[in-house]
C-alpha cells in the first residue's frame, strides 16, 4: 500500500518489484495515481504467493474502506 504525503491518498496494488513501485508512481504512473501527488511511499506490504491471492487481498482492503 502506498501513501501520498502530498495529498494524503492511498494506492493499493501489486508488484513483483516492491523497491521500484513508489518510483513508478512518482514519475511514470497514470494520471489517476499521480493526481498532484508527487511523493508516494510504502506504508504497508503483504507478501502473497500468487496474483490471485494479491487480487483477493486488494479487493478485501477496498471493501473495508468504503
């Protein structure tokens, strides 16, 4: 889970390259993940065995935050 220190938003996603995920969001990501937030940092991580588990975890987190 990433957090923007500029606009205090969170982004939930998955990656095989945890070290570069914040860099991607800071410099390359889609307009929705940039949205004026230039500084993203990792605030939480789960290590899961496969993409299916990662998708289920992401949906679970999003449902809890509604």
